[in-house]
C-alpha cells in the first residue's frame, strides 16, 4: 500500500507519491486540446457536475454547461452547510467534497496505486473549521488521513528535493482561492515554519472576474446570456487569462460568435489592485521574523496565479530577490505532500517537518479590571504544532450555575482584531458528585493536522467536566455523517446521485440570493462597493425570523442594481 499526497485546491487538485526517493505526479485526467499546452496535463479540476447523463468530475465537469458544483474549498471556511449550482440545486458542502475525494481515490487506484492513506494539504492561513472539514471529507471518501500539511510547507519540501542547500525560504503560494506567504527554516532535512500570513479568499477566481469585467466593458452590447452561454464565457475567460501569461495579447471568443481582443497591458492594469493586496501578508511575515527584503536563500512561488508575470515581478520588487522558478508551480504542493505522506507512513526518514499556528487560539473571558469580555490567549500565533496549553478560569459570580465556554480563533495583535467562535458549550458548574466547580483549567490540544481537542478540568477534584473535539455543520451528527459517506461513495461508483443527497435549504430564496451575490456580482465590484454588498449578504446568511425577512428585503434591493450581471 502507498501513502499519497493530495493538493486539494479551490480550482484544481493534484495527487503524487514518493517512489525511489523521487516524487511521481499521477495523471488523474486528460485536459482538452486547447488547455494541454499550458501545463494542465497533471491537474484534476476540483469540479463535480450533475448532468442529464449522470455525474461528471474533473475536465468533463469543467466543460459541463449546467449542474456544476465548484470552488467548494472556499466554502470550508464559511458558516454555509450547502453548495449550490447555477440552477439553485443544493448539496451539502461535505457531500460534494467527499465525492471529489472519492473520485480522486478511484482514479489513483485506476493507475495501479493502492492508496488507502494520504496527507492532504491546506492553506497555512486556514482556520480550524476549514481544516476539520477537509479531514472529515477525505476520511469519508475512504482515505486514512495521516495528517494535514500547510501548502507552503509542502512546497518547501518539494523545492528542497532539488535544492537541499537552501536554509531560509519564503514560499509565496497563490492558487485559485487563497494566498499564503510563509517563511520556513530548513536544517538537516527538517522544515520549521517561522511565520505565516495570507488572504483566505483571494486567488485566481478573482483574477478571472477582473478579466471578465474588462471584456464586458469592451463589448458593443450588454446582451443577456443563457446559463450555458455564461458557462462557455467563464471557460474562455480562464483560458484567456492563462494565455496572457505567455502572450502579449489574446482573443476572447464571446457566446454570440464575436470576439474581443485584450492585451496583457490592459489586463495587468485591471488586476494591479488585486496584486497590491499581497503586500500586506508579505510585510507581516517580514515583521514577524524581524527581517528585511533580501533575507532569504530562495523565494519559491507556487500556485497557478504565480504564473502571471505581473505577480512574479511584484514579489521580486517587494522582496528584492528573484523568485526561483525551478519547480512546477502546479504540482509542487502535491509533491511535498507526497514526501510528508512517506514520512508519516514510515516509508521515508530523509526529511521531517514542523508546522505552526497561523492564528491564536483562546477564549473570551471577563477582564477583572475593565469588567468587559476580552480575548484570552491559550495557544499563541506562530506556536509550533502539535501544541498543548491550558489556562485557569473561574466563574464570574459565586451563585453562577453554568459557564459558557467558547473556543475562539483569531488575531488579537493586529490593528483591527478578527475573531471567530469555533464552538461553544454551556456547561453546568455542579459536578455529578455534587461538588461545585470554583475554578477550572481549560486545556487545548492542537495536533499536527490543526484539529483541536478541548477539555475543562475542575482544579479542585481533577474531574473532567467537558471533553470534545471541534466539529462543524453536518459533521456534528455522526449518523448523518456515516450516511453521507455511504451516499457519496456509491454516487462515485454508480455515476449518479440519490434523491437523499439533495440538501435541505430552509429558505431557497435567500440561498439563491447569497449564491448569486457571492459568485456573480461581488467578484466584479471594487472596494467600498464590494464591502457594502458583502455586509448585506453576511446579514442574510446569519439572520432568522423577522431579521431574515428584513435582510431579504435589503438583499433584493441591493441585487436589483446589478441585474445586468445576472
């Protein structure tokens, strides 16, 4: 049996394994002839489509005109439990991802590789929710998940195969949906993350949107297209973006048979603001390690977005170091994951790696001086994994019967702190033996995969009165989880979905507005305009009852202004 590495990407996925000390990338799919010249022969589009002919995956799904479920990885970090296609049909996020993993497993087996275990890559800046869902879905597809590894660490391991002399590395990983900037130190085959920062929802999809906006502006008419025509247009846009990385201009074919000519200069002017956003995470990691530009033995760039010449030039200018392009930006992350899989399965002892936390983990507790709820750090940012830490807390009032314990992930040290409550419990303070809890230790254990185990222990008796793992959405119901796993595997084997797969969406109108806003409108907007609509959509996602009704009214009014994009 072989342990493999899987780069599960927003737009594309890649699988690899280690053989004879060298990584081998598996050809999971065959691209259409017009895509083949651009290095897509070893990537598997992370897309599933539900068509009249049955289920399709990879390139077949990418070319399907209807029923496509794509960019599901972007949904891992959200509160959404469902994904939707253009027609408004919904499936659970976990079910779509599980089917994608199951299809990858089946195609790997089709090449004679008996892979029952795998290391899966995740963005370095991804929070606990996204990590947990990744691990759950790969497991439901039939993989024993040996661990999750941060994508930049995997890229550094792939780079070190060719350049073992490099010690201080900066990995700039910009794929279809996320950007990670990570500094690693390599010594005697051990890779240690020193600092990491990034943009969790920024990538090639956003660059596609800007190019589509540019093409739309140059069209002679504002005609409305069918869903099938819009699908064809999106494919032409992505292909044009890729061609502009090699050519100084290109032609974009439109659904009505006409075409628009776009130059690289025009495109680079349109995406300049997007590229500039990468400056913030670069400067943050430099500040974290107290280093200046030019402090690295190598700058390694991976991910499809790094193929854009303007992106490479930007990184070179900011860091003062010419990026080393001696690895395949499309496959390097999977190759590094294959090395990690060999390490964790015991098949290789040539390398080792350590990962660190991108965000602080803690809880909200009352500050005795200000009497306000403040973030209390338990495991700090940039702490090496695995990690175990604990802090002592006491109830605020003597007569308190319950305590609300919240696991919170965030960045308390930035100018505008950002916190996410991962999970909360209301825990009785009277134990089974009648003893009252006066103070307790809240203990966090974070494993190498970034999965969190939480316990609360009474300091007086040593009795554990809370013990749980972090889980999300449908994953909280273990029975539903088992049913979903069975359905997803059967769907991949049979090529068709069961009726039970359809997700129950409480308010289909709200779900439809959310999907349209996030996929068809917001990517085309800039600055304050995009932020304003995001705020409206955020209220729509989190509201219920009368608040939901009011949020729907606001959303309808806001979306009506952009009807031409729909």
